[in-house]
């Protein structure tokens, strides 16, 4: 077995090269993040080159020569990744300056993107074309990502959010370098625009948006809640133009057209010239890439399809010598470009094109899913068929009924093929999910276990909608709109049905990436071996150890204020209270939920939570729609805007208060009180709710935006006993004329201000020598109640 494995590895040199490039790129990027010197990498590269040269000159063993070559490639990849990562870090840290950039097309088909990967500008389509050189003169600094005690996935990479530029901030200075490239780009852009316009004949807006997304990669027309629905069910990749669309295009459009063209030429030349189908399929596939949006997934899928079509024409044989028991054995191998070699070649091109490609989540998910399909589909299929009772060689449906009547062969074969296709789809989904799980766990922090079933369920209507959409674009009279509407409704309805199930999605607690990757690889190995019973038991125990909670229950109440810029997001956790979220939104920083709130909740692992909303405004409730879909609240208190009414389950208690105090949780020693001094509309700042946290005599008062009449009413009716341990200042540090009254009434030990920049109240509070912390200046803030753990033990019952 060992010799067969060695021979197989030698038959796939591209796999070793791809592994070396990925390892080198990751090592170089990590070394740059640690701000390590590049001299060590250069010395390693020089030593590898010298050693490889010595091996070649000395005619050493070919394995040593191969190892030296791979080490050299890994060292070169590390050098490139180190240099690229260093440049990106410096560019991300630098302030915004006027600069020249080369424009590229965005994957959404609407925005054209330009600049480094750490700084993405966006502009409306039409202001510039891909390949053009433009000068950007931005008016404002791009916002930073929101921050919490736990670093978010994009913040960890030190990137900056995409900023949309206006026409006055962009100056086109030079066209693309090649006139041919300009002509081709303009022609494909016009063709794409014409095809997109032809989808306007579809009456239903949701169906038209789905067709536009599946055919052209443009998701801008989708309803606001629809993309997150596919994210929650683990099927967002169905909406992306990727491998499935390429396969469908090859099977139903490019394949038949290529065969027809080849037949016409063969008949015209009377058989003198028999062109291969690749002569017509490859140019058509090349044209399909820009029409479909030109995103990275479609480029990778088209590249893999091109390799797969060329691979059968590259077959050859070679002899390999292996050592066995002190003697040499010569093995004859049919060296062919198999699926794994094509996968490795595509990854080699990706790493050679961009040094930091292995660090991109898109690259990781694409290649991991493809690797899982190649390696794990067959063993997963055997497992699924054995589990479902369809693993026997006989037909699933007996040709003869119990009464002795003979069934139609079409029915018997059709049922058997349909069940086999369903088993194949389920097995492929399991293999892809298992292969991508380490990256999903590390970078996204959530997954849907029902996505294994939801993907094959949604694949059938999405495939019919894709093919029907292209026929609608090409020949509108061929496909009735009713057919497209039914397919679109089936896609959305099936996803909404899966969304009602528990665990859509399930948050994933932080775990070491290496541990998850090793477990997934071991699981794939056991599935392929199919006889490793003891190892299977150990892997099951390891998975159980990964899934169970690791974090202990906190001994004291902890209050976190996230750095969300012009907004408020506070998390309260502790014994006797559970986990509560007080407001979650921002006016100037994007993706508060995934970048700041989600990493903290993943670490806490709360199960269900309580939500308190001071008032309905984007800088206070912007992330709550995401929150209630992933962490079902056991209580919702305060203002309740209409978008959240639709998302909250009907069983969730919804508490509101006109004026006064209402206890939400706890008892006499540890409690959470909802307070309101002035009644009014939920969008009225002065009618904002106030949250009062009481822990063994210590208090923390969290204000919304009431700073005038509402604050006066609260001081008259609900003010707590002074002194107060913490006050979250009203209205993001507003310079209210009630400042002196609030300070005298509460006499706070610490004042928090959740704001961007330097709020006006900060100067006055510091002048009064009050301890004031601001998220814009100090980052995420944390407070533990009670202050002294010894006092907490003495007061404990």
C-alpha cells in the first residue's frame, strides 16, 4: 500500500507544488503580520536554491531534487506574500490621499472596484471601465470596522470597508493599456447590458431578481431580506454564479451549440475536417465569463471546466521506480490529468497570480469545496446509500407488484435513477460541507446543519430557473413566465421552510482552526477507509469534545460597550441575568453584527438572549434584525419597530412601558430594570428607554437618546440612589444643558460615551475631573460588577 501511495504521489507533481505554494504564502503572510524581518526568508530561499543546485549537479536522488524544488517554490511564495502583506498593512494604516488606481469589475455586477485589497473603493457602474486608470480624490476617510472585545473576521485582516465614491471624486486619466482589451471590454459590457435588459420582460420582481442573480451575478435587485435567508440556510452559494452554473451552461447551451457547429463544418467539408468540440466550447466559455459578471468564483469554475475539457487529450504513460525491500521495482503508470491534478493546477495558477490568494475566504471556500467533491463524494455516496437502504445492486422498485402484475420498465428505471440522483446530490453536499467546515467555522462563525439537505433541495428549482432564464433571454416566446415564477417560488418557499427549523443558522463557538481542520480531514479519511471502527469512535469523541461548551459561567456580571462609531451596542452577561443586548446599531460603520457583536456572542455562547431597544433608529437597532434571526430572544423589551415584528417569533414576550420602572430579570440582589421617564413614539429620542443594571448595591445606568424633556422626566421619576458605578451618556456624548443635573443626581464613578470622533460633552466631563471613557478613543469598553470579587463572595448567599 505504501508503494502504491508513493507512486500515486509521484504521478501528481502539481499537487505537491500547490501544497508548497499555499504553505509558503500562508507562512509569509503570518511572518509579515508578526512584523518579522524579511532577511530570514531571503536566507531560506538562498539556502534552498543552493541545496537544489547541489542536488542537481551531484545527480542525487530525484526525490531529493523534487523536495528541494518544492522548498524553493515555497520560499519564493513566502517572500512574495511577505512583501504583499507588508504593503497592504502600510496602505491600510495610511490616511486617505489622492491616488491613481486601476479599475476592476466587482463580483456583484453593479460596482466597479479599485485599489488594494485592504482598501476598496466602489463607484456606480459606467463611471469607469475595467482596466482604466483613474485618480481618486475622496472627500471623507473610509470608516473603520466596528470593534468588540473579540476581533471580527475582516478586522482581523486589517481591511477597510468599501466606500462608494461619487462622480465628482473620480477622474479618468487613461484607458486600459491595450486597445484590443478596451474594444473587447466595451463589447462584452454592451452585450451584458443588453442581456440584462431582456430580463425586464419578467413581471414578478422576485423572479426577475433571482434570474438576474443566477445568470449575471447581479444581486442588487434581490429583496432586502432574501440574501440573508439563503445565508441562514447555508445555501447562499446557490445564488453565486459558480461551478453549478458553468456545468449547466456547458450541458444545455455551449455543449449543444458546439456539437451543432462541429456537425455543420463536418457536413460542409464532407468529413474532411472533423473539428473537436473544444474548438467551439472554449471560446464560448471564455465569452460567458464576463457576461456572468467576471467574479472570482466564475473565473475559477471556467478555468476548471477548461482544464477538464482539455485533460482527455493529454494522456500519456511513464515508468516510475520505487524501492521495495532493498530492490528496485519499476511500475508503469498511466499518467493522466485527473480531477485532483486539474484542481492543483488551478490552485497553482491562483497562487502565482496573487501571492495572498490562499488567505482569501473566496479562494478557501471554492477550492476546499471542490476538493471535498473530488475526494469525499464517492465514500459519502456509499454511506448514504447504505443508510437509506438503497445500496443493493438490485432495483429499488420491484418489477413485479405483490399482486403479480408487471410494472412498467420506465417506472422502475425512473424511480431507481431519481433515488440515485438524490443520493448523489446529498453525498456531494455532505462532502463539500465537511471540506469547507474549518474555514466556515473560523471565518464566518456560523453554519446551518440543514444546509446539507437545503442545497440539493434548492438545486433543482435553481437549475430549472437558470436554464429557463437563459431561454427567456434568448427566445422569450419559448418559456412562459408561469414556469419561471413557479421555479422562483419553489426556491424561496423551500428556503423559508428550512429557515423555520432550529439551527438555521447555528453559531459556532471559537475553536482552534487546526483542530477543526484535522478532525475534518480525519473524518474524510475514515469515510474513504470504511473499516476504521476504532478510529471512527475516537473521531466521534473528538467531535463531541469540540461541540460541547468550553467557557465557564461567569462569576460576576460583565458589561461590554462595543466600538460602533456613531451608535450604541452594549452586551450584559452574568449569573442571575443571563445575556442581554441593549441596542445594536451604527450610523457610520458597516456590519456591526458580524464584525463586533457576533464574535463576542460566539465567545459567550449564550443560547437565547434578551433584547432591549431604547428607541427605533438606525444607530440603535440596525443590527437587531440579524441578531434575532440567529439568537432567538427569550424576551424583547422596549421599542419594537415594524421590521422586527415580522422577524420575532410569536412566542417571544414583548414588553413595553409607558412611564415608570419594570423589572425584566433578576431578584433583589441582581436585577435588570427597564425605565422610562416620558411616553411617546418609538422613534422619538426623548421617549427613549433607560436600562438600569443592579448588582449587589452597585448600579449601571444605560441611556438612550433622551437629553432634554425625557431626561428631565427620568430624573424626576426614576433616578437611582447615588453614587452610580457607571453611566452610559445620553445621545452619544451630546452636549446637553442637563449635564450638571445628571452628574449631580448620579455622581458616577465612570462615564462611558459611545460615539465617533471627540464628542462635545467629553471636554466638559474631563474638565470636571470625571473618569470618562469614549469608544472612539479607548476602543471597546468593559466593566465588571461587583468591583471586588472578595466582596462578591462575602455577599453571596
